[in-house]
């Protein structure tokens, strides 16, 4: 047996994977600055990455993926549990033995002429109670450098694993990038992830969606905790107190933006502040005090570039100013910097688009950056990163917020009646699809708890786990639902959104503290319009349109007909999940339908 590390299980697995993939070299990633520099230089020499203007953007690089490899591929993502029922009707499934046989043939000699990089990484603070270790094997330097930003990587992780410690196995190979043989596969019972024929984000940064959500949600159910597609933020009040909330929105529906928001001036002047604990994933456990405590297992942000600008999300923009890898954005030849739609109103004229073609932003009718182009930025770069970011205990949650992209139906904000009803609210979440996954954009689909593409087991069993957590947690957070995306008949966003979302967060916290009344409706508690503070919101949100209390009343209404139509769709969705839908949720469905019908 080889002696790459002092962990016997790891050495044995490495032997097996080396024999299978047949690399020319094996490199253990130790996380040192010298190694990172050498890898960057090698990637630039081979054309895999481009070094950007190091005066304006120190440590920043650009990467372009293959044009047919720009988002997660849900159709080729599999959960291979022993039975199909365990994976459930919302996941693709194949018999594990059949899938292993298929994949082993694809991986055979796939590293020939290449280097195998062995990435030891920890999700959460190395060695902490929350932490779980992983090893990702990859033949892509781009993946190595992204993992170094997104997770805690290197020798310290091997030390924490010791001679006998367990780890999640992840094998990634670019292979020949054959679309028809692209697979992102999870074997929850074996703690194993296998990804082949992709080089893009969530398909290949195996610590993220594959481990921290799909495998971790499965572990969480067995071990009594939760892995959720949620941002975590802190709200600091003028009195110096900080309250924490977690929020689940589907991909490209505003988590990074909410996680780093800057409150309106009228609030910052009084001393309110938002701090960011995480922007995509939360691991949640019951703390000694009986509350739910959340930590962000990641160490960086893999954020959507388009739409990020000094107004919408200055903190995200600041986070990308050093040590960042940009993927599929525009290269500005004039000063070797980057650009994307929505950054500013001055697209470069002498530029290269995300496909690598010459691009004139003043003349071209095509987008320069891909709608799902991204930045990979270190969390420590974020000006509002929470002082608790590295706290191994995480932070205690006052509220959990669900939300989606709904042109109609869902009001700006409402509160569920209790945890069971809140679980129902999460289970019926829906959103218009975005460019974060391949496929049609703008189609309404049900996306329970924003976990539809990320739940590592049967969705009905996952809902049961939510209900169970509600029973065993003595001091539960309150559950809310928000929708920043209501549209006018002309297709304009009604609510100003972004920093002004703080106004809604304030109402949510007041509800948690019992400081404000609400209107009891068929779907939950809705604010009295007067209780959402509109102070300072007297600017034009677009030419000729100001937001006022009448517009607010409009987006707070519960419209019976829309909701009844939605319930038809929910019925179909529940039928698809089938027998595993908890009886409690069926009861919640019936009760809410009765309340709506009686409106
Ligand atoms: P993932 O990284 O895919 O999980 O996405 P995310 O949930 O972090 O979404 P993100 O914050 O990156 O936002 C995605 C898109 O939604 C961007 O184009 C934002 O500009 C837009 N967006 C975010 N918040 C708001 C809002 O309050 N109102 C409106 N109208 N758009 C928003
Ligand atoms: C998402 O799609 O929810 C993301 C990006 O956060 S990815 O890492 O590709 O999943
Ligand atoms: Mn996400």
C-alpha cells in the first residue's frame, strides 16, 4: 500500500483510484502559498486560466468553461441508494451496482497524461463539532483553486483526519467532456460522490452541493441535524444586540444579495447593521440551550456575477476585488479587468465575451457574460463578514425564511402559524426557474425548501425530518415566507428589493419578539401595511414611479383565486411525492384549502 498520507483508509482508496484512473502524477494539496502560486502559473501557461490586472485585481483570474458546460445539470445528477424509494420521486436513481459499473468504465484511464490532485478539505472550521472532512480527487487545477477558496483545504485537514478518521470520497474527472456521459452521482450509503465529464461549479466543486447538501442532508437525517440551502445573516441593532436568521431561496433567487445587504440610510444612521455568516448553505443543529444553531460549512462565495454592482450588492463586489476566480464573464481588453451585464452602464467596446470571442459591448446584441457566470471569492474579503464566521458553535437562529421568485400569488411577506405550518409553507415553495441550472428559464416549479435539486433522499422523508426536528427542539425559530419578485402587469418588479429588504427583516424580527401585530389570513400572518417602515423610501425606484403605501398594500394582498389555482398544482406535486408525504402535511393542506375556500 502507498504511503501518501498517514491515514490508512485514504491510502487504500488512493491506490484503488490511481489504478483506475491511471494518472501520470499524484499531487497532494497542502494549501501552502507556494503550491497555490505554482498551480496558478501552470493553469495560466496551459490557457486554463487568465491572469487579470494584478494592480486592480490582485490574485484574480478568469476562467471560461466549455460552452455546453455552464450550469448544474439536474437531469444527469443521481442519488444511488439501494432502493429507488429511498431516493424518492424527485431524484434520478439507478441501482448502485449498475451505476458503479457504468462509471468505472468511464473513469478507466481517464487521468492518462494528467495529474491527479488530492484535495483534503473540511466543511466547517477544521476539527470543530460541526466539521466533516472530504477528499476530492480531480484532474483540474481550476477545481483545486476553487476548492481552496470555497472550503478549508490542506495539511491541517489531514492532521484532523488522523490515522483512522473517516472522510467523504469525491472523484472528479474532466475525462473527454462528453455531454452524453456527464454524471454527477451520489452514493449516500458509501459516503461517495463521483462526477465526470463536467468542469462547472456545482457539478465539480464536490464540497458544495454534492457533499454539503446531498450527502449531508442524508447524514443529517440519520444523525439528528439539518443541511439546508440557506444563507445565514446577523442583524445588529442600535442597542448592540445581534439576532440571526437563515433563509432558503432557490438558486439565483437572492441569497447572496440578502446575506450581505446594506440597510437603507435611515437604518444605518440609527446603527443597524447586517453581517454575513453564509450565503448558500447552512448546517443546523440543536444547541445546548435548546435552540437551533446554524453554521456555514463553506469558506467562500460562489456568487452569481450578473446584476452584482455597487448599488445592488457592494459587499459582494468588494469581496471580488482580490483572490477571486471569475468564470464565464467578459474580459475587458483595455485594462485586463472583467465586466458583466448589470455591473455598470458602460460595457467595454474592446472585449472578449464568455465564449472567448471578440465582443463590443456598445454594439453587440448578445450578452457578454453568461447569465450564470460566477465569482469565487474568499469569505474573509467580505466587508460585512460576521465576527462569528469562524465560531465553531455557529449562531442561534431567531427565524427561518423561505422565499421564491413569484410574479403573482405569494405576498411580500407572511408568517406561518407554527413550526408544522411553517414546514408546510416550505414544502409548497415554488419559484420561476433561473439560469443556475440548465433547461428552460422562467417556468414555475415547486422547489420545497429550495432543496428540490439538493435533497439526498426521499423528499417526503425529508419533510418528516423537518417535522421531527420541530418535535425535538425545545426553542424553535419562527418560520416566514417572502417574495421580492412580484411583478406589475408591465413586468416590472413592484418591490424595490435589495437593501430595502431590510424593512421586511425588521418586521420579521419584531414578530419574533412579539412587538408587532399582524393580520391573520388563510395563509398565515400578514403585516398591516403601516407596520412596514417605508421611511426614506421616497426616491423613484424607476423613472416616474415611487413606492408608496398603496403599492405596499397591493403586494401584501392574499388573492384567493391565485391561491386556489396554486393548490391544484400543490395537489399534483404532493401526489407525485406520494405515500411518503407526512400525514401532518396532508392535514395542513386540507386546513389551508378550507381556509382559502372560506375567504
Ligand atoms: P445561488 O448562488 O444560485 O444559490 O443564487 P442566490 O440565491 O445567492 O442568488 P443571488 O443573490 O446571486 O441573486 C440572483 C439574482 O437575483 C441576481 O441577478 C440579483 O440581482 C437578483 N436579486 C437578488 N435580490 C433581489 C431583490 O431583492 N429584488 C430583485 N428584483 N432582484 C434580486
Ligand atoms: C446554485 O445553483 O444554487 C449555486 C451554484 O449556488 S452551484 O454551485 O452551481 O450549485
Ligand atoms: Mn445555491
